[in-house]
């Protein structure tokens, strides 16, 4: 089977081939003889019901500084010329991102979009997790300053983060009575009108924030991301250190709780974040960690993804 694959992503020339999950997805697609095109979200158009991308045919290789050969841009009809679209651009989950999901709705499922654009739009990562009772630490989502103060009075040590941020951006820990809370809330209000998340601090984060990767609702493997000394953010982009880790019985329990809903929604490639016994986020936009998992001797989760895509396109 040869599939025509378009990857909606950040600029391909700027990716880190040692860590980027999208690169591994493309590498394995190419090894299976699938044809690849890439385009950035700003090159996506909707005209007369057709979704058109100004895309670049590419060949990739694992050579630093020379990892891509790109052809001339061409106009492709995603509904007629393409079998699979990988929606892999990084957040922020802003109106441009949401508009792109509406465009891709027009071609899915005739052209398989991974992940289902309707459900990506309907499952913002920090909101979606709240639909599963009992899996989160105490959590408040609001713009109400008084409500946040009340939450901190009740829970003491808290973490504050933007609702639609990504990669650990804007995440801060505030101990009870911290005088910076109001100033931070003012900064959030200056940036935008979105609500913020206040969450009870989980001391187990010092031992790591586990990223579990799931394909079609089933866990494939995990890595542990350990924050740098004195830091609360364990994201690899923020100085966290990746290490090998096994899934615990609680991890399997959490995956069993959410897995059927992921499958039903068509959220085929998902990364969840687990700290201690708590699920903190369900990442459905562009989950990462596949290269680190493979490097530590774990399974290649992107191979499992392509096995499933090929079965669907069968």
C-alpha cells in the first residue's frame, strides 16, 4: 500500500531530527513507501468547498543540517489528492488553530485526518481531562480572581498555568501567601481573555512527569520527564530530562478510563501526562516523546500509528 500523506506542521527545515516526533512519523512513512508533502497552516485555503494546501513534496533523511530535500511548492486538493493528513503543528490553540480544524473537517474522513479535527477542536487538552471524574488533582479553571484566591486558601501550594498554552509555557508554582499571585493574574489578563488553570501542587512532580503515548486508545509506552533542580516544569523543551520508565498499575487504570473515549472520538495518536497518581493533561494536538521512547529501547509508537492508519485506509 502506498499512501499520499500531507503533513501540516511547523517549518520542516527548522525541526530537531533527534527529538521531533513528527520527523519520526515522516521517516517511518517514507520507509513504508508512502509519499510525503508538507505545508504550514498559513498555506491552507478553503475555496468553493475545496480544501487546498500550497504544499512541498519532500524526501527526508537522518542527517543533521541536511535532513530534507524539498521540491517546488504545488497546489494539492486535500480531499482528492491526499489519503492522510497529519495535523502536527504546535499550539497555541488559538483561533487560527481552530479555523484549521474547520477546514480539515471538510475532507475528513474521506481523507483521514490524524487526529480527527472535530474532536481536536472539541477536546482542548486541559479541558478534556476534566470530563473524567476522579483522575485529576484538585483543579479550578476560571478568570475570577477571587475564586483563585479562595482556591489557594483551601489548597495552599498551587500551580498556575494558561488554559491554552503548551510546552510548559507560563507555568508557575505559587506557595500559600505568595505576593506575586495578583501580578501574575494581571499579566495573564493583559495577554488575553482566556481563563487560567489553578491546580493543587503535586509533590510527586519532583520524581517526574510521565508522558504515556497511546495509539487508538491503547497505551504503547512511556517516558519520564524529570524537572531540573528547583524547577516545577518537566517539559523537555524547558530543561526537563527524559528517562526510561515502566507503566504502573495506576497508569494502566488511567488509560483504561480514557481509552474507549479516545477511540470513539478518532483521537488516534495521543499523549497523556501523569504525575504520581494523577492525570493532568490529555494531549491531542501534536504529542511528543516518541523519539525518546524509542531511544530508551521502548517500542516505536509511530510504527504502531502507521499500522493502524494502514488498517483504516485498507
